[in-house]
C-alpha cells in the first residue's frame, strides 16, 4: 500500500503535466476532492496552505490513523453497520444493539 507522502508527490507530479498549468491552489483543491473521508475532513484545514504543508498534514493523519489516535471513518462506519444489522458476534451470540457514535472534533490551535 502506498503511503500518503508518496501518493501526494506522485499526484503533484501528474498535476504539473496538465496544460495549461494549474496553480498550486487549484492542485490542492482538486487533490482534496479525491481524498478518502479519513483525510478529506482534516485536510480541509490546509486548503490555503502550500502543497508541502498539505503533505505534512496528510502524513500526520496517516500516522494518527495507524497509531489509533484518529479513528478511521471507514472502520467506524463498517463497525456501526455490523452492530446495527445485528450481524456482529458478541460473546458467542448474535445480538442487535443500539449503537451510539462518538464524534471526534479536531481542535485547531491558533
């Protein structure tokens, strides 16, 4: 699996080949539109930053997801669907439970 840094660098190299050339802000806007939900939400904070800053934020997100500090939206959604559909096997028994979702709101530091 390709890490975020390699993906972003490869994407930027491809974007520089577009004719007429894209402005850096356009490259960032377009690259954000194709991100997975785990990255998209947090990378919106870097919209008006340099592309190198977007890469740094993306790497931090990737590390946070891998370390468990940031909950993967895809994993959370899949787990929630399993529990809501009652197809989860909890304690050897299939049960249908109400599921509460915990929403993590990132704090921004000014």
